[in-house]
C-alpha cells in the first residue's frame, strides 16, 4: 500500500528526524538509493552509482547506519556465484520517508548565503567567504585531535585535509604533480548555489587554509580550477 504524500510540515519534520545522520545532500540521495534496493547494497555499488571513492561511500553508509537508518548484514549479491568472500551489505531499516516535495533547507541557506555575498563588492565578498572557511577549517582540524602534539609533515597534513573534506561531501584527494601539491575535489556540496555565486568557492579554499594552518603551519591556497566555472573538478593548489 502506497504511503500518502507528506504535507510540507510533515516533510520538514521527517527530514529533521533523519538529517542528524546526513552531512550533505549526497547522503540523503544514498539513503533513498538504499531504500530502493530491499536486498541491500554494498559500498562499492554506492561508490559507482554516485561517482565517489569507496572510502567516502562507506563513510556515508556507516553514518546512516549509526543513526539507525540502515542495518548491516553480510552476504553475497543476489544472483552471484556461491564462491567468493561475502560482502557487507547495507539494507533499509524501517520504512523509507516518501519525499514528494523537493525542499532542502540546507540548499535554501546556501542560496541565501550566495545572494547575500553577491550584494557586497566582489573583493569584500570573496575575502569574507574565505575568512569564514578558514575559521571553520581551524575548527575541523582541532576536532581531529593531536593538534599541537604531533609534528606533521606537509604531505601528511595535506592528506588529512583531503580526508576531512571528503567527510564533508567534497570527495577530495591530494596528489603531487609536476606543478606541485594539489587537492582535487570531485563533488561540491554547495551545489547549484556555487555555480550561480562562484564566490562561495572561497569558502572551501579557506577551509583548506584553516586546516593546513592548524595542522602544519602557514601555507597558500589558490583556486586553480572550479566546477562552478565549468571545469570538470575543483583543484586547489597548495604552496
């Protein structure tokens, strides 16, 4: 029997009940994807479906599981041969929330941020966005623990920053090229708001600077490529 459509108020209440486990819109999409597969899904299947690194997909699934929205079983994919190591499968836990109304409060707030920044002179808006990102980045780095107690190499700190960004929905990784060290992000949690208001990209650049400053020391971060500008990935060059 189909569930009735939710009113806007019921929708808001339902989303509020589950967003403590949702760090970004991608996690909500993963939640609905799992509920569309009663036999469960693996982290690899989620990674392929959403173009994520397997570790990032597993992180989202584990967050949903710890929040009581999914359950984990060990078994083989239906229809697969009997041989081989069983996979960890994430299955729906309880009834899925039927989301018939496309309301995303975090998207509304991000759009509001973008429009507010657009009312400022471009240089001032970018400086403010980067400063906010730096403050948040410092907080993220302090939450990692051992700050001030461990002397991190620059590369170790950079990989820690990439992992932290991935946990916040950026699907990021660090790499070294002939042009130096860079952080590449394959997903932007700011979504369409960043495309409409590219100044928001200064927030994640600031996050990188704030984390590196706390974990390692002073560094420079420059936006080399941006999905908001039409590039395939976001690239932050570090020096």
